[in-house]
C-alpha cells in the first residue's frame, strides 16, 4: 500500500520536491505486471544520488527488462527522517511510494568506506532488520530501532518477509568483508550486464518457490555475485568457502560502457551534478600506485566517438540541460576527446551549451582540449599533480614531469583561466619533508612562471589529502601515523601562510584514519559499524559532520575489542612507526584475497618494490604491456579508439538578443508541483524551452540567460491557477503552435490556460503587477461558525492600521501597515472540509516595489485583531492582477 507522501511533506520539510518521484524521465511501470520489483537505493541525500551516473544507468537498464520494475530510494534528509520515525512511517520508494519492504530486492551503492552507516539508517527507517541473519531468522519481522539485538531462531525454509539486500560499487568490490554481516550478497564490478542476470535468477526462483537460502545459492553461481553466508572467516581474517558448491574466488564483472542509458532523469531541484553526463572511457591503465579505481576498472575501454556524439546530441535535446560533462577516470586519455568535443560544440553552437571535464591529465591538456572546454560559461580547470617532487611522482608512477605540469597550467593561463584547482597528497611511501615542502615550491614556481603584465595573477585552490591505503593496489600494505599526518599538515600550513593567491584545504586526519581502519578491515568490524550508527554516525563525508562522526566512530571502536587494530591505523604499519617489516606483511593473507580483480597479487608486490626503487611502469594502453594479469578471457583487453580528425571550429555561440515577439502565458501550479520552488520552476521552464526548440532570446553579457520572466514567486506549498510568465522570442511564432509545443514539455500539473501576444514595448508582467487574489484555508483555535468568521473579518476591515515588523533583504527592520495592502476579504460559504476551517478569499497588494500581502500576513491580521490563534492550512492563488485591463481577467479553476 502506498505511503501518503503529501501528508509528510509539511512546510517544515526542506526541499520537499526531493521525494516526489515525478521527474522528467522517471519510469512508472504497473506494479501488478512486474514479476521482480527492484529498488535502487542510493545512501545519500537526493541531490547526490539522483545525479550519480551509475545510479541513472542501472535504473534505466533494469526498467528495460521485461517483467521487471525498478524504483528508487534515497537517504532522507534529517527533517524527513525524524518525521518518518515520529509517525511510524516506513521509508518509501519515490515513484510507487510503497514501503521498501514491498519489494523483492534492494540494491545499495557502497562507494565510500564510511558510507555503510547511511545504509543502516535507511534499513532501519524501512523497518528491515540490519543483518542477513536477522532477516532469515524466524520472528525477525517487525524488529526495528537502534541497538536491537540479533534475533535467535532457526533459518526459515520458506521465503523471508524481507527483500534481498545487496550492495555494489567501488567499496563493495574492493573489500566487502567489513559489511558482510549486513548484506545477503554483493555485486562485484560493473553492473550493466550483471544486474539483469540477477533479475532473471530471481524471476525463476520466485516461480519455483525457492527458499531464501536456495535462491542465494543460485545467485552465487553467477560470476560477480558474492554471498557472504557461504564463506567463513579464519582467525587471520582470511575468507574460505563453507560449502563445495560455491566458487573459490569471485570474479569481478566487466562491461562495455553504454552511453545511451545515461539519458534519463532530469530532477526538478538543483543537484550536485546538474548536467548531462556521458561516459567516454571506462578504466585507466596509467598505473598510479595509490589509485584503487585505476586498478579495479582495468582494462581500459574507449567508447566509439560516434556513440558519444550521438548520446550527447540526443541527451541535450531530450533533457534540456545547458551543460554536459564527459566522464572518465582520465578524460584526456580518451584520444578522441578534442574531435568529439569540437563536433558537439559545432552541432549545438546556437544553443548556449557548455562542456565540463571532471578529471584530466595536466600533461595532455593542450590547446585542442582548451578549445572545447566551457562555452558561453567557462568551466574551471582541475589538475592532480599528486606530489611536489619528481622523485615522489616517480614513486607513485604518476608519469608526470615538471615541464609537462608547467606546460599544462600555462596553457590554461594563456587561454584565459585565472583560477586553477590542484590536488596533492601527503603520507605516500618513502616521502620525506623535502617532498612535502616540494608542494609549496611547485605552487610558487607555477605562480612565477604564469605572470603577465596587465593581467590578474593566477590563483590556486589546493586540496591536500592524506594518503589512505586501498585494497588491490601496490600501496595496500602501507599506512602512515595520524601524528605524522598532523606534523606534515602543520609544516605545510606554516609554509603557505602569507602566500598570496593560494587557498589550501586539508583533509581531516581523523576521517582518514577511520577510512583506513574500515577499508582494510575484516568481518570483525561489523559490530563497530553497527555501534557507530547507533551512536549517531551518518553522512560522514559531509564537512559539517566530521566532529560528530569522529566522536561516534571513536566511541564505537573503544567499546569493541578492536582498539588495537585501530591503533595500527593511527600509528602506521609501514614507514610510520610500525614494527612489522614489509617483507613479513606481504605474504600474509588479506580479507579481500577472494575477490578476483584480474590483477595478480604477485604483480602488486613487484610493483611495490619498483615503487621503493622509484622505477616507473608505462601506460599499457599506449605503450608496452605491464603484465598485471588483467587482459584475457575473463576481463578482455584494452580498447583504444584511434582519434578521428578534429573538425574545423565553426564559431563561438553568439546569444540571439534581437527580440521580435513577446508571449504572455497564464498557467497553473497544481498538485505536487506546488512543492517545486520558484527557482526550480524557472529552471524547469528553461529546460522545457530547450526541449521544445523554441526560439528564445537571450540577455546580454558574459553569462547570457534566456528571456523567461515569471511575474511573481509563489510561496512553496501553495497551489495556483493564476500564474503568469513572459517569453521573448527571436522569431515570430503562431501562438497556438507555441502553446502546443510548450505543453508537451512541461508536467501535467502545470496547466497552460492561455497564451497571448503582447507588445514588446509594454512593460513586463512583473512590472505591471498590481494586485493578487488568493483563496486560503484557515483553522481557528476557537469555535468558528460562519457568523463568527464574518465578525472576525469585519474586525479587520474596520481597522485603520495593523502594523507588522518587516525585515528587508539588507537586514533593516521597519514597521509596515498590512491593512493598507488589503483591498478585499470575505468568507466563502459552504466550505468545511475539516473541523473548524474557514475558506477566505482576499485581494491584496502585489507590486514590483515589494509591496506584497502574503497569506501569512492575513493570518497575522486575524490574530492581532481578534486575540485568537489561527493556522494557515493551504493557500491557492487565484490570479495575479495586472494594471492593464486586457490582462486583468483571471483564469480560475
């Protein structure tokens, strides 16, 4: 049964549009026609999860499968989370609004070591027991709450009342052991082909009536599926099968990128990555020895340039975004990047489109790449030298020289960039204080080399992170003490102090130690994870959560018998005060040894030795094979596409500013669209115009924006049937044609009532605003008969002045007379949907000078004049009344 979401989304809930599930591209499949029902759950707030490319791709793929349905869920923000608990409402999926317990399978993205606490929070909010043992044990149903003890009992021989719970993502693939108690299985590696295979097994298992254990046994036969309950942990932390019919090693899955599935969800609210993202290359063979993604995504696979161009062109027109991003671990290693970028800029030249790249190699950054970046809005430049000296860059196999670093940064400076972000790392193996101070010297040198008379100096924003060892990398056996990190940070702070044009951000040392502790842990850490969540850990990646997170994790570790293990991360195991020789540690079993990533462990050992000798390994995508062990039948081989010729540049976008027609549109904002804010509504119209290919005019200036003007902001949560928006066009359009094309691109709860052409010389609707008409539903604390409502209204109308203290945007306070802004107020007879309500109609001031009578102002006047408490239950705007007579006939629904 669906959850009454609208009843939860009261005015105290921030950004309620997060939870509506009505975005452009959302899929609403018939519930009863699906055999297998999925929920892809992203354990972060909506703005992060809804813009995650992997989340979008897998959601789209699963919904193309016959007889399968895929919904979505996100970590509710603290305000809604508290309301779910206080009202005993289970966490729900956003499209169907059904509790998560109604589904067959829940998949979590686990991409950060400390992110498991968010997953536990979501499971608890959904009323799902936290561990697979609890979910399988008889009598576990209904157990909720922090600190609940594991239920005892025998295993069920029939279906459990709870969905199967699994996790995928980089952290799950890297080392699932710390989280093994909480999940029924893990999906290792790429999910594009793996998840549909899992769905088919579930469909067959449901049809056969398999028990939960039998179903998991079938799933364990799929390459890439790891079922923890079929493996036991030895005292040394290593993992071994506890039955003969499961694989000895679990293969990481590899899939070819599918750009077409990147086109999908277009949220109504602004997200973290508020743009179309298309993957151009998966995998990296640079061989940076600290980089886990580079090891876990081999081999490298380029996407054919024509596929990329087609996906971007179709995606931009289908979504209405004005920006797109090309995604890869190292975008500039995609040799076709300049040609693809230029082709897209040429094709979409007249649509004010910009390109951003999240990651690029500074040694490959040249004029060809600079030519395609940005657009009418120049994007920022970000490079990652990682180390400040050549010796350290050789140790980590960065493959970057000082000359290449300078050439890349200077190219950006010469092409107009005056702000560049640089990423560095401290605590790397064999690092000395000279190497640490080399970061300062490198930045100072770059500043000196990039100076030009008459130009603003080049500014740098630095992020200096603490090296955290990651499984499946040559540096997985190394860690540095917390005290050493703090000393090196202090050293850098001292050297950077007073340096102009440089802003330095440091990663929290405490969080780094916990990431190390969890990321390389074994199954014994499950109790620590659970206790940390019980103590309030969650959203630990957010800056303002660091103190709370560290306190919770620290207390959880202290209450466990694993304090000694955490101290290893704090004092360092190699090169940071640890006593264990490196040779002894290399041969010890590791908790993640059962995961077959394709990379030979002996090769990792050999590469660590090469690192200690400062010997480099070539990039096997472009030079000789490094013999890491990946290439073969199971994982494939590197696929590098030859770059096509770079098209001739046809010219920059020139905003069309000539206005030949203004169309005034009367529209409504009904149903759940009332929960979309004014700024989000403006963004919605912008994207709708792009999708409809309407010839919109642009403003002048560097940041040209479309000439779309909404007359007045409607309060969040209010509905309306009287809104007005002006569109200014560069070409004449038939009014009926404009309306028909616009209607096809906006939600049904934003009805278009009429469109009229108005003279360009006349003021805009915002300038012509004079009055506003509302219907408001009000509850009174006292008995409220029809006669009493009329007396209350008469008391207001009889008043000459009702003063209200108002604070301006600048913070200045002044007293205003609300009564002078009220022109009409009357009680509506025959409206009593709730106990003691009053439905009032009023007409008040609504002028461009800021004189505006809002519904809460009417409530204030009722309370001041009648000495009684009133509550605004709902407001509906009937009309915006303009000064000109032709626009004063409102549409009322």
